[in-house]
């Protein structure tokens, strides 16, 4: 199914260093507040602010859609999938307050992938299609894949 090529999503490449930096700042505030400033009110306030920053940072990072939940790499990596297309259909799906057109590509293996790119409209059964896909988490439904168009080789 997947060809082995993968790359981390932008959310991980940007978000993870931000989370690490915020956690280090929070830990430094806790240590500085308790160890350096000692037992006065300023030290306790700084340590308490550090604890608050740490809790908020880790809490937001754990949230679905905003943070890193679900914690499996397939939800945070773009993976290349390629194969011969047996069927392609388009559907309207909810996107925020509006609707979005999505193309559902079915490969010979029976796997279905949702293509977010209008170039998927040019794909016909028998064509070889390469997509980059990331697993999409759904709260009340079955998790699927959101994909972007890479290349298409037409059937001859």
C-alpha cells in the first residue's frame, strides 16, 4: 500500500520544537523560582507561573486536532501511496462552516483514499496514481486518509 516515502507534517516540524522550548522555559522558571529566589513570595509566584505554563503547554499538546493526539506517527506523517485506480468518485464533505469537494480514490487493493486536490478529477479507472496521504482522525467515525496529488500515469 505505502511505498515507503514519508515526511513529517508541518504541525510536527513547527509544533514540537515550540512545545519543547515552552517546557524548558517552564522548568527553568520553576527551578529559578524555587532555588534562586528562595522562599520569598516572588520565588513562589515565579515557580507557580512555571507550573502553569508547563500544564497548559502539555495540555494543549495532548488535544486532538490542535495538539499531537492521536499519538501514532501515521497521523502526523505524509506517506506516499501509489497504485492502479479502479474507481474514483466525488463527495461533498463538511469543512468548517462550509462544504468541500473531496475525491475518493479506490485502488486495486481495495483501499480508499480521500484526495483533496482537484487534479484528482482528471484520474480515470486504470490510471496509476501517486498520492501523499496522512491519516485523518475522526471523533465519531472511522478514521480515513486525506491525500494530496503527486503524479498520474494515464492508461495506454
